C-alpha cells in the first residue's frame, strides 16, 4: 500500500535512498529541506507541496549575501577612487585613472551586451595590458606598478556585486535584494565621497546600479547572464529540498512550489509540472528543465509557434499541450507523453519518436519528413486529415501532401495504418548484375524451405538503373541474418547457371515466372518517384501468401491478379549441374 504523507510537516526529514516511496502521497506537504536523494519516487504525488529552504537556512544565506554585497561595494569604491586619480596632479596617477575609466566602461558595455563572461575576459586582458604598461612606465614614473596592482586586484572582483545581488534574489526575493544593494551602494558612495572624490563616488554609485541591473536580468532568465544565474541558483539550493539522483518517473508536481530544489541527475520521465511555482529557481543539472522555454511550456502547456530545434526532450510530459505550428526539427521526443496534444502543422522533421505516446494527438498538417517513429511509437486514435512528407518552401508550400488528392482526407484510423512502418522485414539488396530469374527462383526456394518465416513481399524498390531491393515481411522472431545468407548463397549459384537452365527452372512453376516478370517490370519501369535518395518503382502492394498465392498491382493502373498456383509439374533435372560443395545441396538437390 502506498504511503500517505499528505499535508504533513516534513521539513528536514531524511528519505535518502528509500525504495518504498513509489506512488506515495506528498500532496500539500511541507518538504522544505527534505532529503529525497536516490529515492524511488515513481508515481509519487507532490501536487501543492512546498519545497525549498528552511527558515534558518534562508536567514544564513541572506546574511552571507549581504556580506558579499558589502565587500563588492567596497571594491566598487576602490574602483571609484582609482577613477578619481584622473584629477590628480601626478602624471602616473592620471595614467592609472584614465586606464581604469576606459577599462571599466568597456567592462560595462561588454557585460550588458554579451554577459559577464565576455566582460570579465575583456577586463582581464585590459588588466594584464595595464600591468605590462605600468611595469614599462615605472622606469620613468615611480609608483605606477603599485597602482596597477591595485587595479588588477579590483578587476578580479568587479562582477562580485552582480553575483551577490543574484544570490539575494534567488532565495530571499526582491525586497531583500533591494535592501542589500542599497546598503552596499551607500557604503561605496560614503567611502568615495568621504575621501573627497566626488567623481569616484558617482562612479561607485554607477557601478552599484550596474550590478543591480545585471543581477535582475540574470534572475529574469537572460541567457547572456546565465553564468551569474547558475552560480546563484546553485548557492541558493544549498540546504534546500534535494531530489538528486531520485527516480521521479510519472511524479506529479502540479502547483507545487519548487524554489531552491536540487533536481540534478534525476529521472524525469513523464513527470508532470503543470502550474508549478518557481520552477525557474530549481537546480536542473542536465535535465530538460535547464531550458527556460521548456520550463514555461511545462508550466502553461502552451508551446504554439515555439522553436525546440534539436532540443533533448526525452521523456517529457506534454499531454494535452498546445504545440500547433511548433518546430521540433531534430529534437528527441523519445518516451515522451504526447497524448491528446495538438501538433497541427508542427514541424517533425528528423524528430525522434521512439516509444513516444501519440494516442489521441492531432497531426493534421504536420510535416513528417524523415521522422523517427518505430514499432514502439503509439499511434492509436491519432487525429489526422492530411500530412506533408516534406518541409514547405516558397515554391511549394504544400509539399508531398498525403493523401495526394487535395480533395481527400484520411478517415478515422486511416492515418495510423498508412504511416505505420514495417520493421520485421527481410531486405534483400541486389547491386551487381541483377538477374530477375535468379531472384524469383531463389526467393521461391527460400519461402518453401522456411514456411515458419511466413515470407511476404511488401515492396520492390528500384535504386538507380540496375539495382533493386526486395523487401519481405517476416514472422516475429525470424532469424533474418540466416535467411539472407541462405538466399544469397542460392541466388549466386543460380546466377551462374546458363539462361536455358534458368528457363527450365522457371517453367517448373508459374509462380516463379510471374515473380520474375514483376521484378523485370520493376527494373524496366520508365516512370518512378523519388523518396530521399531512393528511386521507387510504380509496382506496389505485391503480396505472397504462403508460397503460392501472388497478387498485386503492376505497371500504371494495370492490375495483375495471379491467382492460386497449384498442381505438380515434372521436368528433367539432369541438365542441372551438381553441387560444387559436398556439404551443401545444389540446385538439383534442392529441387
């Protein structure tokens, strides 16, 4: 029986490694600071639960953040002091002041435009240049090296203010953030103005405002400042609720509060996040929750017109989501739950759908070029009037529509049957000197020798001018490697026979003759269509039931119903050669 913790106070409780929590009920529970590391939480219910930090951890981390803010404010004051040296009478001090001003302006500009990493890189380069310049200049001007050393020290911590601000926002909210930044800014200004450097004080305030802006943008999810955000989130998750390494398959986090939660290395197959709160404050690791656009989709269920190009969405739960006109080109949606999702006009080119549940999904107008469905893809109840086999272009906005007649649509249930791939096939590819007679005889022999394989030709594909692929459906569990080897051993021996000897074998059985004619027609068919790099003949729908009944469509709108072949035919076999190998039967022995 599943455990019930609904509504309980579980703050700080240790569930680490427990394997008896499958389907447990934690709805409305207070799980702040709880440890679920490596626990089995398959199907667990965390709806309306409250995760995050316990109060003592919040107070401790906020104090640490304010301390960091104060330290970084002091460093901004140092930078302000160095800038104020512009107004000093000494040439060496003026050189340091102007250099600091130029470098800091460049740092501000690059950080705002490209992020802290780019700004810090430029700053480090400029700092190194400044030190080198100061060393050279020291021979003429005493004291410059000391000033350059102070500059380099200040540059090392130039971004610390923004990071500290992000820390406060991550676990204490905007109010605490504003208080901490105001304190640090006032401190910096007081130091600078108290030293009678009005310009330096103004610059310190500017640095404080700059830090506030960067930390605010970082916590809003600006990708340029993801470094600051990631550091702040990781720090804020210290002491919070931990699901690290847990199995959360099919777990339900509907309307749960998840601030300061560690979800690294978790199994999140089909976990539900509808209307989850503060999902942007979790530590996601390498899971699909690292992407802000994916998080928003999971919370709202609205992904219309969004681009998920090559995104790893393995195991994601998008049940009933609005994904109309969304692009999943090259994305991995394997094992995903897309039940009843709206994928109208969605771009599914090269999308991996192994084990994906599309039950009841809407695919009308979807672009399914080279999509990766498998025999485990669930297509039951798919709603689809038509699809496109290629992506649209300006010249062809409706490429390769199926059904081909634009006045026709798929009836209920037809699409699944139309698109369902055949995976249990024996593919017999002939690429050198194709001999239709030998193919027909060899395949007939294989079908007669292995009735348990239930061989049934489902496609003939002409490739190039003189190559052909014979594709035959097989019974489940058939050893296709053995069947292929036996077929080609027989085929190669038959190719070595003279034309008259082959004719004798064909006369033995009308079935062989008819199959040979079909293969010849496929090779000579003047009309063909291209699918990818493959040229397909117009012959389709050929069926072999058992080893005697052949029917199908040959040529252009000409139906060939070959009926049932039966009866005994006797011919002389003495003209056939003996087997070349003592331990293998030859054509004469097989017949």
